C-alpha cells in the first residue's frame, strides 16, 4: 500500500467530522455525507465519519477522500450501464450533482450468504428462515457460500437513527411509498450495475459480494444512480484468490470493507443497540488502511491523500 502508517496516524488529526457551508444552500446531514441543495444542484461533501449498525461511530483518516474518489471512478466506469447524478468533482471530498428526488428504497444486490447485521441474509438464514425478501433459499447453505445467482433484496430507508428493514418487492410496494414502475426501473439498473461491478472486480482478483444502490428521479422523470456506488461503505469485497480455501476451512474470507469495523464492534459486545463504544486509534488506523487498500485494488492505481486542512481546502475549491 502507498500510504504509510505514519501518514495515517498524522491523518487522525485532520479528519473531517462536520461541515458548515451555508453558502452552498439548504443542508441535510446523512450518516457520512453532508448534502447541500441550491439552484437544482446538490453538493455532496463526504466526511470521514464511519457508520455501522446504522450508527455514526467516529471518524477515520482520509476515509472521505477515498470514498469520494472511488465513487467518482465507479460512476465513470458504469455510466454506459446506468445514468448517474454527477456533474463534477471539484475537491477530494466533494461531488457536485444534479438535484434528484430520492426513491425511498435501497436496492441491495447479494451474491453470497453472508453478513452480521440484523438485515443480512446470513443472520436470517442462520435463524432457520428460508424465504428472504421473497426469495426461497435451499437448505444446507453454509456461511459465505455463493448463491446460484445474485438476488435483489430491497431495504426500506430508515429515518436518521432508525434501522433499515429488508423486504420483498411486494412488501415495499404495499407500503405505498414508491410506484411499481419506478421500483422496477431502479431494480433493472441495480442488476446491470452489479453485473458490471462483479465483472470489473473479477478482473482485479476481487469478489464484489454484495452492495446497495440508491436511486433518484430527475426533474425530467429519469431514474438515475445517486449518492455513491461500489465503495467499501456500501459494498462487501473479498479477495478471490483465498476465498475457496478459507470457505472450505470454515474461515471468514479476506476482506477490506466495513466488515472489519463491524467485527471489532461485535468482539466488544456491541450489536447496534445503545451507546456505541469509542473506536481506539489503532482500529481507526487499520480501518483506514483497509479503505485505502480497497481503493488501490479496485482502481489499479495508488491513492494519494491530500494533507491540507480540509475546511480551508474545500472553501478554496468551492469558491466560498
């Protein structure tokens, strides 16, 4: 990896936890992104906040830069498969996009029986459930086993502080928050994006295990990809070379996604309820290292962190 441990430790003092740029318009604060809307444009500032189990846990050095630049790379690599909202990327942490009306559903694609959260397919399967989001699963599957074919497992989008809930297409439509036409259009784009993502990852010796997509509708009525795509925040990645051996041995696959943080939380007894524990600096540095490793592996080029004060740099690059 190109970024040294010393640089990562230096980055602990440069993390971007919050922003306050009223000149960019009305602000909406998500778990990781601060969104500003004005004149038909949305400015997405990717902070260094880390979330898991639907909770914000703290910050990781350079995480926002990694996510923003990796999402930009993926948006460009999939633009022929699905239209997206990107206009420009003027700063390492910032994307300027078209303002869209978000669809109130996350399109989650899964190719393996895995996961540790309450919404994961393995959690449900291990409890004996054999129908997940409308898909009937065979008996005898093992943790981390590949499914016969990828499946779409939609999820509700919980209000801030709440938990997402996995549901079938029929259950989502019964809620009355999204039309069948919009749901089906987004679902087809999600399947095409996942197929492209798996193909590109396989060429890099990686497995795109599962991922979630968010979609929005432009003022003209077009369904486009919004937020981000195929980053370690929204996707699970494994190394292809060691997968089979570790699966046969009953071991967890080698990964570099947010699962590392989730596993650490589980190891200290936290599963998403109540106040979250403080992430130690060594966990923050290791998690950051894994995010950067992911970025390098996926793009095939080294990530170069910007070591300027992020607030001053963004003000300059955004003309504030």
